[in-house]
C-alpha cells in the first residue's frame, strides 16, 4: 500500500512512519509548512510546525530511508485555521484551532492531495484507532493508552476520510514505549518534548495577539444580578470560565473569586459570577459531523445514551442526545441536543463537543449554546 506519512517533526509521527515502513508499505514522508514567516510560529518544544520541526522531520525520514517533501499549506492554514480563530473570538466564541487544523488541513487538504497523487492512506502519529465493522465500514475508537488518547481532536473525521487513515500508535500502551522505540531505532527526536499551546501565537499571549487583530472597545463587566462590578478593554479577549485578569473594582459579597459566565459581543459586555454558576447540563451544537456511519437514532431523531467530552484532555460524562433538522434556502442542517447527566464547568460556545459510546467516537458538533437547566437566565 502507498502511504503518505505526515511528519510533524515529533517522536510520535516518526515512530508511526517507522512502523508503516516495517509493515512493508511504500512510505513517503511529508512535512506541512504552515507559515511563510516561520518566526510567527512557536519555536523549541512549544511549537509543532517550525523550521526546527521541519529539520527534525527530514532527519527522521533520512534515518528511515524514505523520501521526504515539504508541502506549503500556509495560505490555506491562514484562511481555515488562523482567520477562523479570529472570526470565532470576534463573535464571542472560544474555538479549538487544533480541531480546525485536523479537520481542514491534516485530514482534508492533505488527504485530498494524497489521494490525487495516488496514495492509499495518510499515516499520522495520533493516538487513536480505526476499527472496521462486519460490513467493512470504518469506526473511530479511543487508543489503548487513554492518557494519551487523541480521538477527541479527530472527532471531525468523516466516514470517507477514515477509510484512508492509518494510526500505527493505536495499540501502544504508553508514550514511554514510543520514546524507547524511537531511541532503539536511532531517531534523534526520541526525547523531544511534546508540542503544546497555539502554534501561531509566538509568545503565548492570546489576549494581546487578538487585540492586534480584533477591534477592542471599552465596556462593562456585570455580575449575575446585572450590577456593574468592573470594566474591560474588549469583551472578545475573555473566555467562559476565566478567572484571572478580570481586575474587578467591586469584590463579591462573600469575598470569593468570580468567573466569566457569559460573553456578549454585540453588547460588549462580560457577565461574571460565582464558580457554582459555571455548571452546564444542556448543550446545543451546530456544524454536526459523524465519525463513520451515523448510528440509527440519527436518522430517526430518537434519543440515545452516550458520553460527552468538551475538551481534548477532559473527562467524558454520561449524557442523552438527539438530532433535529432545520431546513432553509441553504439546505438542511442538523442540530445536536445534549443533556448531561453530570454537569460540566466552564463550557463555552465555540468549543467542540464529541460524543462516544464506549470507546467509539460517534461524531462531533460545535457548541452553539450551553446553559444550566436549573439556572435562571442571566440579566
């Protein structure tokens, strides 16, 4: 099988490519250049797409004896990931750029080009598993190592995309084993630290970075009763659940910290309140997609049991969900309705909710609204 190995420059993708080679596949390595100005991406251990990472990817391919290429996806990355991030914050939502990158770059643009060039599959170092059912249809499942499981950020993959995905690390019991294998294979990235944070914000100051991209206007911070308790220099720089940086002029009556409960960009207001009011048990999602074939209840609109996860490293909680459809001039769109059996804290519009049954990923949606069924609407 002809396999295109996506080489991030990290240890996981290097070992995944090595396993694909060892399995007898015809493997070609490719690194994605996501910026024409490498200095605008993180460097050292804090990045994932820098010049340093490109060099590490080349050295891994050279060690494995496979061809190596760099593909320039910077224009599409800017439009589909960076600009999307800005637009979502401007609308008062909290996006997940890594989710968008997986959806639109690593498993849309990359896979599309790979298939056009005659490759059968794209191989990555993600910790997740593709299982084929009795009828030959692919399903996305959690990896063996739940501590490193990355199925959440792959929840955007479609049935057709899963047919061409290869995750050689699926059954690896731990990251330590991957590093030991890289060491044994003589790969220079064996002890390279994991990447983290947002790659296109060089200094990690998201609020400062956004202030240069979005017009910020002074506004009010209100408490849960509607009383003014402070001011801000732009509602778009906040996110639900935030505690630090509020700089409130009026302390809470009980002396306890306040947290951001809502962001209202049209009114340029931020609503804050006690920690208890962050609890959410009702979520509505838009931009719904299914990881593999949808379960039967999706077509019928029947309610089904599942587990819901709203963060890459968050714990799944039991839930009930169902689908409705809306029809307008643009076509028919699905809406996801989820009631959480156990409340979650600090859920923000713009985040991604991924549904599971057991280890299987059912699908995902972008959170449009999140509220408490017991909490009255905030003023």
